[in-house]
C-alpha cells in the first residue's frame, strides 16, 4: 500500500485528480464511488474530461441502494449523474450501476459481476466507511465475495442519512461489488478525509486482512494507493 499524504480535503482531491490524469490514457474503464469523499475529485476532473472524447470510456459504480429506482433523487445513479455524468460528454449507456429495483436481484448481481469482468476495471476509486467498509462491504463480509446484496449496518444507515429527508428513508439493503470484484481491478485508489475516518485508516493499514475491517483485504492487492489528509492519517 502506498500512502500519499495530503493536507486537507481540497489537497486530497487535487492529488487524486493528478494521480488519475497521469494514468488517464491507460484507463478505458474506471470504477467510481459515491459518498462525499470523491466529490472534490470529480470537480477537479470535470474540466479535463470536458475536453476528452469519452465515446469509448466506460464507468462502473461500486454500489446502489435496493429499492431506489434510477430516477429516485437519492439513488446512486442520480447522485452520479449530478456529480459527474451530466457535466461531461460520456454516453450514459457507458455508465454502469447495479439496478436496485431489478425484479430478480440475485440475477442482477450476476449480470453486474459479469459486466465488470467483461469490461475489466483499469482503476477503481474507493472511499471508506467509518467502520472500514468499502463499497457497501460491511464488517463480516466474505473475502471471496462477488457482487451481492447486503443488509446495511445501522451505523452506515445513520452515516448516510444526511442525504435523505429522514433516517427511516435510508434503504436497509444495497447491491455492492464484493471484495473479490474490487480486488480484480488493475489498480485501486482509496481516498479518505477527516478525523472520523482515522480509525478505519489505521485498521486498514495496520491490521492483518480480516473481515472486521473490510478495507484491510486491500492488502491482498499489489497496486493500492491511499490518499489521506492530515486528519484521516492522525493515528497512523
Ligand atoms: C457509502 C458508500 C461508500 C463510501 C462511504 C463513505 O456507504 N457506499 O462507497 O465510501 O459511504 O462515504 P463518505 O465519502 O460520504 O464518507
């Protein structure tokens, strides 16, 4: 695991953007994350992406809430449209997320997993949950997991409730890439900012790979870079 230290959120976002732009010509499929963490990175990338021909580029997102239709304002599809896809000239058909309202969710997981393997992810962007989750792989997850349905922990629902009108509106389940799905990408870049992420960052870096901190499984990958600001790295 390589660690790049940034001073604050803004610096983390800029460093992440330069890191990705240096490799941009080799990225055909990029794995994207939602949450507040990569927002600044996307803002940094937009002016560059607006000048690129993105006709052949594909994106795959880590996860989607079960029960929220793609049109729902809190669906990760809408979040990504707002944060990035509507701002750049990428064919929407090339931007992939799991369908949280598929009639057969197990089949949807298989379809999404197969699509990811067909496209092959060149670089996967990750955030991290306060409990060490990546995507929606919560503590206890199987290290061999592929795309699957998860029951969200109350901690994660609470953390994500800030985006919803009321806490009860936060879905109880999600579809997420599994640990193996994430580890299959050629390169991984994980971003973290703020003191509330410091314990998760410590556990990820210092613990042996184990399910109590899903991000610790990233140690099984040869090409992981973490970009952390001063507050998130305070315990390292
Ligand atoms: C959600 C997402 C994760 C994200 C995490 C942290 O649970 N599924 O992909 O990393 O939140 O979010 P934030 O970046 O807002 O702290």
